C-alpha cells in the first residue's frame, strides 16, 4: 500500500546540522518529498557542497551559514527562512556536538558549548519558529537526540547531560503545544550509534557493519512526517543496534 504524501510537497523545512552526516541524510529524504529547504552549519564550503549535491538531486535548497551558539544568528536564520519562503513548516534540529573525554577533563567551556549547541539552540529555535509553525497544517519539530538521553556512557558525560536535557526540552515543548491546542507535532529520534564521522570519533571500537545507517534514521523521520493525518502520534522512536540488549 502506498501512502499519499503529496501534502508534504512545497512545504518548508529548516534543518540545522545539515552539513553533518545525519542532517544531510535527512535533507536527502526531505527533498524526495518536494520539501524546500534552508540548511545551516558553520562551515560555508561544506554547507555549499551539501547544497549542491541536494540541488543536483532536484532539491530546492538555500544555505545560511552561522553559529547556533549565537541567539542573534538564530533570529537571522528564522528571518532568512521566512523572507525567502514565506513559511516554516518543519524544524529539524540535527546540529550537535559530542566529546570523548573523562569527566575530569570536561572544562566549563566545553560543557557550556555542548549545552549551547545541543540544548539551548533547539530550545530557542523552536521558540522562535512557533509563530510560523502555528500557521502551518504540517507543523513539525523533530529533535535529533540520542539513546544517551536514557542512560550514560563512559567518557561522554557532558554529551549525556545535554541529551537528557534535550529530551526534557522536547517533552516540555510538546506538552505546552498540546495544552494550547496548537496543531504542531514534536518528535524525538533517539538512535544509538549511527555510521557517521561523529561515531568514528567517540566509538572507534565499533565495527561500521554493526552500526545503524543514516537511511534508517531518515526512515524514522519519514514515519513521523507521513503519519501526519493518522489519529495517533508517536513522541519518540528509540533505535538501537541489533547487538545491544533490547529494551534497556
Ligand atoms: N552519529 C551518531 O551515531 C549519533 C547517535 C545519536 C545521536 N546523534 C545526534 O545526531 C545529531 C547529528 O549527528 P551527526 O552524526 O550528523 O554529527 P556530525 O556529522 O558531527 O554533524 C554535526 C552537525 O552539527 C553542526 N554544528 C556543530 N556545532 C555547531 C554550531 N555551534 N553551530 C551550528 N552548527 C553546528 C555541524 O556543522 P559545522 O561543523 O559545519 O558547524 C554539523 O552539521 C547530533 O545531535 C548527535 O548528537 C548522533
């Protein structure tokens, strides 16, 4: 049975972390629905290369370079999206920072940077996007979180704190939206190790063949987007590697 997903065509998505492996994979899937994109990251060359690849695949894609640690940049990013597309239907928060260091080596600066990118940015971007999302019939916020939101891994302390906080921020947003009766959906994806550069850095011990694929994460995003008109909502989908113990 093929589902009618034509309602997604021409919608506008803002994707952070689009120069990263997961963010880019999500963008590839988004353009396959005919969704127009604003993509963002700090490195102009990498971001433009990602945009060129997406345009070559038929995507309508604009880039906006900047640092999500800056609140002024977040304002400009939202304004840029509205100025160019006059709409914002889908916010995907996929920018994120991880680290691999014992707790003694986590400096206040590193801790603050991780919290700013992984928690503060998605929190305030969603806040700033709300007035525009309220105008949309497909309003969706998807936060790229991590299984670490439910446990902790050694040498990932600040990352662990940030993912617990991002899950909390997602719950808080979803509950306020629900209370207000806004037609905005908030979803979280909590994957384990995905085959990306980031995971090579924090878990070089893992065999790439055992890792989750970026396309698997995109499949979860598709599930959220395509089930827009069903009479249920899925708040969070946890994804773990096949070789991990289930349900923990
Ligand atoms: N990879 C995994 O196994 C895995 C598993 C679970 C959860 N996650 C989560 O999924 C998300 C994406 O992961 P990934 O593997 O795609 O990571 P990645 O390849 O390292 O990409 C990270 C992205 O975040 C952007 N970014 C970092 N700091 C930024 C800042 N200050 N301002 C603006 N953009 C910034 C990077 O762009 P620039 O560097 O160009 O700024 C890049 O686009 C992260 O939140 C991560 O925690 C990943």
